[in-house]
C-alpha cells in the first residue's frame, strides 16, 4: 500500500503532530508499506504542491493529521482519504464560529475519521452526527525516547538537590503555561526549592511573549525554546515531575513520553488527560492553580510517593498503549476507507 501522510507545517512549530505522523510512517514502513510525508518542512523549507505530490506519488490512501490544519486541504479529493483529529479539533476548532463549519465538513466528507479514545469518538458523534458509522478509535502508541542527549541540570547549571518541574509543549493559549508560572510563586513562598522549566515552540506570538515576560518576572522560572527530539528523553529523566496545564487535550504525546520513562505526571483535569491518567493511581489531576500547587508540594515533600507514581504510570502505559495496537487499528481504518 502507498500512503501519503500529511502533517501540520512548519514542522518545528507542530512537534507533537510531527512526532505522531513520523511514528505512523515508521510503523507502516516496518509492515512493508510505502510512505511519503507532506508538510514536514521547517521554516524556510521548500514548499511543495499537494496536488503535484499526489499526482507524482499516486497514493492508495491519503491520511491527514489535524482536520483544521491539513484535512481542509483534502476537501474535494476523489481518492480515499482519512483524517486524524487533534485535541484542538475536538475541543476548540469545532466550536469556533469561523473554523467549526469547515472542520465539521472535513469530518463529514472524509472516508474515515480517526480519534485517539472512545470518549473522543462519543464527542464527535454528538457534534457531527454525519460522522457516525465511520469513526475509528486508534489509540496512541506509548514509545520510549532515547535518553542520551544533554540533560537539563548540566546544561542549565541547576543544583542536584533542586526539584525540577518540567512543562513541555507548544506555547499557545490552550496549553495554559501561564497557570504554571502563577503556581511557581506559591511554591517559592512555601519554601520549596523548585525550578519550573517551560520548553516549546512559540505557536502564538502574542501569548508566547506574555508567557516569557511573566516568566522573566518570577524567580525560579525558565522559558526555553523547543528542545530537539534527541534531547527530550534526557530532559524528562531530569524532571522530578512533568506537567500538563492544557485547557483541553486529545492524547498528549508529552504525557505518554514522560510516563514511558517513569516520570510522575501532574495534568489538568480535562477530557483527553482523564483518559490517560488515573488520579492518585498513575498520576495526579488538578482542577485549579491551588490544587496544582498542593500536588507539586506533596511530591516535593515525598519523593518516594513521586517515584511510585512514576513506576505505576510506566507499567500502565506499557500495558495499555503498545505500538502494535496503534498500527493494527490504523491499518483497519485504512482498509475500511
């Protein structure tokens, strides 16, 4: 089978989507299928024509990741095509008065609509009834990143005893990094020797500038550019706790990556995160900034409890999100298309 995979571009601004699509490509090629990526260019990269790529490659199926950013390009395509929905498609774009109708049209006209969880499928069925009957749940694979890159403590000169709180992800309003910065002051006031490290690409220039300004006014907060894929594994291992402060999510790659490396995770109690984290069993879910501060302090004061959460989330993800499950459900969706 020849598969054309579409990823949001430029790729340096959409690292989560790019990582998912790259994982699809590797798994498909491992099964003997021929794959090509469209949209995986960095800033200033050579722009290709989608129509020209389809004409040259002649794929058996086209797979768009993210309805709002790539699926709309396939409206009118006569060849079989499928779309994977992102958390933003589900919880933001579909509800937007301008983008919502177009995202809904993508779901109605795709041959199959792929979602990461049964809960997301139920949400699509409720909001886009025309998609009922062509939904496929394709659970994300949890894979272990290499940990040979330069670690955060050494590169930033952070003392060994200091507690590192790591918040990776694209810097845009829906990711809620400002919530973590507000909490950093509460932790310092409580006497905790904590360093908050935010790392990710600036996906919304205005919001990113505000986050950097807010972080610059707070002791113990650093806002870094996106780390390379080669450095992320070592960065997770250096973290005493990994945060997700999103206002909504699909199936956050950062939570899956951190969990597979046995790092304790504290995540916002929102759809998507609730499907990954079992509160107080494999991680912690917070409702507001006060909850978040209390949960970080609890793990800061009880490192053994933090370590136990890390062990349990790794075992849980290893059992629930094996790579072979992702590729088998993906191929089933292609066959149905």
